[in-house]
C-alpha cells in the first residue's frame, strides 16, 4: 500500500502530566486496514497514546496526523475529524439516560446531521452486526457488560469511522463475556477496518494483529508481527512482560 | 415514603393475627407526625370556621397568597437560569468566567439573606439602572436610538418594590442553585464527556445532550428543596413593603391588635403551601425515578 493510505501518523509524541512523562517520544504509522495491538505493563502510556490520537489528551510535544490532516496545533476541524474515529472504552461509557437505539443515533443526528429515520436505519444495521438488535429499546443498565460493550462498538461503527480505537475493551468484563466482544472485534478486523487496540488478550493479538507494539515507560520498545513477537521477542523487557502475562 | 411502603406491604401480608412485637413495631413505624400535622390544620380550620376574629384575619391575609406564590415562582424561574449559567461558569476552562462565578457565589453565601435583600433593592438595583442608562447613552451616540431610548427612559424610582424583591430573591437563590448545578454536573463521570467528545460532539452539544440531562435528574431533589425554601424565604421581602402574606399579616395585626389570630393564620397558610409544594416535588421525583426504572 502506498503512503497515501497512511491513516495515522504519530511523530515524536510526548505527553507530560505535570512532571510525569506518560508518553516519551513515540513515532508510529498505521496504514489503512491495519490492525495494531498495543500491549505493555500498567502505566506504560498505552491509554495516553491512544487518547492523544483523537486528541482527548492534548500532546505536550509532537504531531498527530490523521489521513494527511494535522490535528495537533490548529483545532478547528477537530470535531469533524473525531467523528471519523470511533473509540471504545474500557468502561463502555454508554449514555445511561438514553436507550440503546438513542445511544447509537445521537451523534449521527447532531454531528453528522442525519435524519432520524436515516440514523435509525444505520443504527439497526450496526446493532445487528454486533448481534444485539433485539435490545434496541432497552436502556444500558438493563444489559450485561458484554452486551453494553457491543452496543458501544455499534455506536462507534455508526459514525462510519475510518479508524477504530479500543482501550482495553474487555478488561472490565466477566470472563464469560469476553469472548462475545472479542468475536465482534475479530470480525471487524477481518472486514479490513483500521484498528488500534490496547488489550491484554494475547489470543486476540495472535489472531487479529498485523503488528504488535510493546510499550514500556512511555516508549515503544518493540514492534513486530505477532509470530515474531510472541515466539522470539527481541527485547529483554518484552520477554519479561510476556513470561509474566503467559504464566497467569 | 419508605415507611409508608413498608406499612402497606406489611398490611397485605399480615392477615394472621399480629403478635405483640409486630404490633409494637407497627406502632413505632407509623408516621405519627402526619397525624400531628393534620391535627394542626384541623384546629386552624376549626378556629377559622367558628370564630369571627379568625375568620376576619383569614379572609384579610388570604389576599397575599397570590403575591407570595407569584413572587416565588418568578424568582425561582430566574434563579434556575442564573444558577445554571453560573454553575456552568464555575466549571468553565475560562479563568475569568470561572472566577466571576465563584466570586458571585462566595459573596452571596457570606451575607445574610435579609441584608442581601436590602442591599440588592437599594444599592444593586439603582446601580443596575444607572449602568443601563449609561449603555443607553452609548447607544444613542452610536445612533442606535431604538435600543437607546428604552434604556434611557429607565428610572430607579420607577422600579416597583415587587420587582426589586424578585431580583433580590433570584440573585440570592441563583448562587445557591449554581452550587447545586455544579455539584450535579461534577457528579457525572468524566467518561461521559469523553465519549461524547470522542464522537465529535462539541463541548456544548455534550453538555446539552449528555451531561445536563443526567445532572439535572440527579439534582432534582435538591432543586425541589430549594423551591420550598424559597417559598418560605419569600416572607423576607415583606421588609420591602411588598404585600405578600407576611406583610399583610403584619399590617393586619398592627391595625387590629389581633396578633394571635394574624400569626396563627399566617403560619397555617405557609405550612399549607409548603406541604402541598413538598408533596408535589416528591411526586415529581418519584415519577422521574420511575421513568428511569421502567427505562
Ligand atoms: N489525567 C492524568 N493525570 C495525571 N496522570 C495521568 C493521567 N492519565 C494518565 N496518567 C499517568 O500517566 C501514566 C500513563 O498512564 P496510561 O493510562 O497511559 O497507562 P496505561 O499503559 O494505559 O496503563 P493501564 O494498563 O493501567 O491502563 C501513568 O503513570 C498514569 O498514572
Ligand atoms: Mg490504560
């Protein structure tokens, strides 16, 4: 694929919280259709990197480009750019006062200015895609965690995003619900959606990732295809992390 | 409320004869205070119906109910708007707006309400009118007469006491409600704003569609309490000679020397209004919560 298919480019990104350096000089490119899995110990800056990509955190230094558009610095187009990036959070962050259907249609209607019937048709399509169309009239509190996370994925998909960001989407779920969410994500990966996924699910990384990125202390330590990363990790710290995670 | 429900629930189950402890429990849980309240109303009604002096006091003072309710409703409406705007201002990222909001809230909280009412009526309003006159002059220099003229025509002495009273109550309660709204907004998890912004909503869209609907639902009880408090505090505007029920009762007592009749009637009227209002507020809350549950 050519450089014109570059979806995300992160240049020398640094993010400080006070004196703490959460992300320390990260460079990263993600091409169209790629699935990137980011792993690393707690506090290594994975979430912060992800949140800088759609500017939920303002970078201290460096640049973020989304499809040839620079989003750091000038922020005039920010809302428009964000509406093309779907984000799925660890704690779902569904809107509890709205029904499932309203959760999925709201942004379409007020950001993309679609009509109610258009937005609902799109919403139902994506709810079916994640296998939860029968809950369209329910409220988030009436759903299980796995169901809520699938709604959150449908909500992001309904934005017709060019990129999907996932921040530990299964970490808050009971074990028996993890699979239903991973299955949906795996299907999306196979459909060719560009995805950046922070996760501890090594099975998912092996099955879906084009590349695995290992972060530690705000830096990218290793970047490799899954076969290489899991079988012959090049770095001492990657090896230590893997042995720790796999021994569980 | 909860007490009543448990009693009802027990009443349905307890068909077998009650044991001694059950009976004692039932007596303990019974809301006797309601009996006392009803007793007070019955007693007052009895006095009003049977004694000419009470009857006279009642029909005289009753005339102020309209002013009291009107003052409260209008001032409450303005206080809600002022409170919401100030509450939003206090959590704003704009340092100036945030500080102005905080200053306003702290000023109001540090001054007794009675003093505030005098201050706003006799210092605040004249200053405000003076400012509007200035703005009028400025507009007339710009040649915008249609804006300038109504502003220039404003006169401090022409502002009625009722208006001053409403402004004073609004400004005072606006500060209280700012705190309620601020706390309500801050009680909504950060993730909600983030999810909304991540979807491309603007800050204000996220506020309007995501944060405020949840925040307001959470603070409804507090807002309801304030409504009842304001009804009571509206009695303070009698110091501005606004003819609310307190003022009328005072006038009546001073003229007829029937202090007991005047103030028993006055207290009963307030109590009646607040009891009805509280019940309405509770009903509203329960409905909202029910919506949530059915939801
Ligand atoms: N809003 C914030 N304010 C201050 N410090 C923060 C903030 N967000 C993150 N940090 C700090 O930045 C560092 C990186 O955090 P980050 O959440 O990116 O790590 P992570 O790799 O996602 O960890 P985890 O696996 O626990 O989610 C941590 O030390 C964290 O405490
Ligand atoms: Mg994280």
